[in-house]
C-alpha cells in the first residue's frame, strides 16, 4: 500500500498509464515508487473520490482536459441526480409527474459515423460503455463529433439488442458504423436520464393517436445539458 492506496488500485493506475512505478523488482514483482510521486498519487486519489473516471483523470494529467471543467461537469451531474431524487421523494408513488408538457415532431436522425459497443447492459451501467468508447477514440486519435447515443433494435420483441455509439470523424476502421434515418418521431425529453422510459411512452401514445406506424428501432441521444433526444424510426 502507498499513500493509503491498495496494491490492486496501484496496478490499475500503472496499467492505465496514470502512475508508473519508479522501479519494478523482476524477482518478486514488487512495485516501488519515489516520494516525489506521492503528490501525483494523492491527486489521482482525490479525483477518483470526486467521481472522475480513470479516462477523465488521464486526460487531466496529460493536459488534454481541464480539471475545473470536468469537476464542474461532475457537480452539475450530481446536482441533476439530487434534483431527480428530490422530485421522486416529493411526488406520491401513485401519481405521474406532469410538470413538463411534450409535443413530439417528425425529423430525420442525421447521418453520422460512429465507433460502437454491442452489449445488453442496465441503464445505470451505460456510463461504463461510454467511457470505453471515449478511451478508444483517444487511443486511436479519433475526433469525437457529437454526443453519445444508444440504438435499440427489436424493441417489440423479448430480446432487445442495444448498441452504444460515439460519433467520430470519418474512419476506415472495421469497428465503425454509419447511422441515419430519413424519418423519425422525435422528442426532446427534459426530465432527466433516469426517467427516459417515460419519453418512450409519450412517443408511442402520440403515434397511436396520430396513426403513425413506428419501426422496431429507437435512439436515445444523451446531451450534456442532461436532456435526452429520443427518436423512433417511422415506417410508411
């Protein structure tokens, strides 16, 4: 243990390039650090406690991201979550939050090239996939061109498929995909990420009442202002 940080965490920091040991004993595998590295270790530890990911911390240490901006973003994210919790505790369980009035519209899902991860995960773990995509973009020198989003396929069946995407500038890499839809039923949802299921209900009810036939694909675009743009493909 160094600076109240366990061996496992130190090895992870090493693997991620955050804190490289000054010396490694080849015989027993022990990692040794210089006293001058304690300040860096304490900074990593502090940023982790705040809630920054290893990828975000690496960007700060390498000068590719502003520490103040990332901390400010984390504070806004936590404020949003606290507000959602307050709304949930202030609202009776048998009532529906009707503060926001929504009116869907018809628009395309604009074409973009994305790197992606195919996996079925719970919503609360979505950030893990997104972090992997940002890390991949950084390692491969790709320029991120938009907000990350999720594509849901086969949403009317029992086996929904999920693809987490991050838009990047055009790339010839094998693991990219071009995504676009000519016509979608769209809604900008402002009640927070955790309540986005309500947006799907609103869109489906609107489609039923306006004789709009929805396809078997939906998109959720997660914006920095904590809103979500939800799209449903419209079939003729």
